[in-house]
């Protein structure tokens, strides 16, 4: 299958999912708002998602997919499918037991992940109730990830890429029917549960269509399964460290005023938009090439790809971060302030978003640095950096919330990103492929200056824009976005910061 086709399939469906997710967030803010119920639901949403990202979509996928592909290539389709069937049943057994135990022990778990809720009977009791509803999503989404890994190995990328769209559609549907539930939080929680069921069914149908028929059988803990668990070990540690910051932020926010967890959620959703888009572009196009070049020992090609990857990150991330930093109040007001989400919520969320935006370029660049480590088979250094960064993030958060409240947590996250950025540069200093070339240094100066000018234009424009009604506000925001894009594109192209021929060369069609 051609790389360009795979990229277009995944990126296109990811784009559809993000549009649906954006609609979901707007509706969530209007119906749920930012308060005790919202805080309880976001805890209920994050807990199963944390385990899913660490185990199912993180360590398990990294361990399972290569083994399945190896059997597919070196043995037979039947052997590979039998391995997948057994892995499915093992996962079903283990995660069913884990899910039941977690639901029973949820009060104890809540004391750990949201200790600030203990003295708040409303948030505490509601968080336990809603998390017991959402937690089976871990099992359902883990099975979905396994099926998606099998389909991707068979060059069927669309079904798994479409699965997040179903999640967002289910939650939108649950919000529209919120009046039939005890609260909007209950509606969303059941929406999460139903979304898990819908995704598993969708992937099972897709697997059946390519000839993969799972049958109920007694799980066998044979050599293949033991190999999967062995490979999962380092992945669980690495993925766990990466996501532990999310829980550290949530634990600290639980001690603050009601709504704090909600403010972090809404601001982070906007912050994640450029992170996701740039991550897809870099991850699917440039970074695999970097790993391949370094594995071949072609340092000249590797260095060129490393610098072009950083160039692309800076080119896309810096203007996005600048816009989020200069007009966060406009963005939050137009997108979220309606219904249960009021002006006070907008003011706090905007400040949180501004603090998050500080670290956006660094977090995207770290994707390139991490790949450089992995390409030379160094999986330890990124984990060490993440561990130190997590500790620093907690320390800085505790210090900043004394003066800034919940925004201090976001500021600590943003600053920690730059500390990680510096640490990666330090550990990569002796690596030839990671040396910055003259072209990157020249382009970086031009991109920074172009982003600053663009930000000034957008900021000044926001002072003259009319935000009297939601309709006028939407047009005003659209005008600011378009004007910013036009100014930035003109500056970038006019200054020669972008080598268009090189970009076309990197993205041209190639066979995998």
C-alpha cells in the first residue's frame, strides 16, 4: 500500500474526528458547563482513558502489532489470526477482572486520583458513580485497539481511524438527550460506555469483512502471549510516565475551587488541536524516514531529515501557539461561552489556555527528539527525561497555584515542556544526525519573526473586531483567523523561510 494513501486515509479521518470532537466540546460546555458535575465527569472520563493510553494503545500495540506482522510474514495468515484470537481472549479475561475490581474499589481509587474531592461530598460521590459507569470503556477500547492493530497490519487503516468519530457522535447524541438523565454528567458517562460498545462492534465487523473471525475459546498463556507481556514492560513504564502528568494536574486541581478540572479540560482541548495536527504530519511523513536513515547509518540524510522535521514543527506550531497566547479570551468566548458556561468560566479558561500555549512548540519538537533517541535504540533516555520533568512539573505546579490558582498548573506544564526541550538537546549533543544545520537556523529566525508579526496583527485586529452577538463574534473570529493565516503565509513565503521544493520531495508518493 502506498504511503501517501495511508497518510491521506488516517489524516483525513482524523480530521473528521477532530471536527466532531470540536462540536462535542462546544456542546459539552453549553450543557455541562464548568462546575462540580463537570469536574466529576472529567475525572470519570480521564481514568479509563489513562489506562487505555498506557496499556492498550500504548504498550500493548507496540508489542502486539510487530509480533502479528511477523507471523503474517514468516508463517501464515492462519497462524497470525490464531495468535490474534488468543490475544483477544487473554485481554478479555484479564481486563474484565481488572475492570470489576476497579469498579468495586472505586472509592479507594478516588481517594488517590482526586483527593481534593474527599471533603466535597457532591463531587466525591458523583465522581465515584460516574467513573463506575465509564470504567468498562477501558476493556472495550482495549479490544478495539487490538482489532485496529490487526487491521492496520493488513493495510486496512480506515476502520480504526474512523473509530474516534463514533466516540464523538455517541457523546453528542448523549448530550442531546441529557434531559432524560439525572444530570448531563450521567448522560455523558453512559455516552462513553455506549461509544465503547459501538467501537468494538464496528471493528469486529471490519475484521469479519477481511476474513478475520474471532471465536470464543479458552485463553492460552503460551510463549507468544508471554512474549507480548515481556515487550510491554518498558512500554508501560514509558507510556505511564508520559501520562502521569495528567493525573498530577488532576490531583492538584481537585484541591482547588469547583470547576478547576473543567477549566484545564476545555483549555487543553484547544491546545491539543495543533498538537494533534502537527503530530500526524511529522509522525507519518518525516519521522519514519529519519528512523530508517539512522538505522542504515546514513548520517547526512538523517541530519537533513532531523532538521527538516524540526523546521516543520516550528513552522506549524509557533504561529498556532502565538495565536492561542494573544487571543485566548476571544477563542474561549466564541467557542464555549453559552448555556452553563458563563463569563467567569471564560476568563479563567482563557488564562489557562494562554499558559498552556507557552509550551506548545516545545512539546511538538520533543516528538522529533524522542524519535532520534528511539532510532538509535535508546529507549531509556526519553523515560529518564520524562521522570525528571514529571517531578519538576509537580513542584512548579504546587508553587504557582499559590499565586495563580488553576492557571499555575498550566504554566508549570508549559515551562516543563521547555525544560524537557533543553534536556533532549543536551543528551543529543553528541549525535551527529541531531546537529542543527545552517538552513534550519536561518529558517528558524524568519519563522519566529513572522509569527511575532502575525500575532501582533491578530491581537490588534481583535481590539477592533465586534463581538456584540454570537453571530458577529463567529464572523469576527473567522476574520481574525483568515487574516492571521494570510499575513503569516505572505511573510513565510516572502522571506524564503520555507523551501517548497523540499517539502514536496518529502511528501511525494512512495511505496512502503
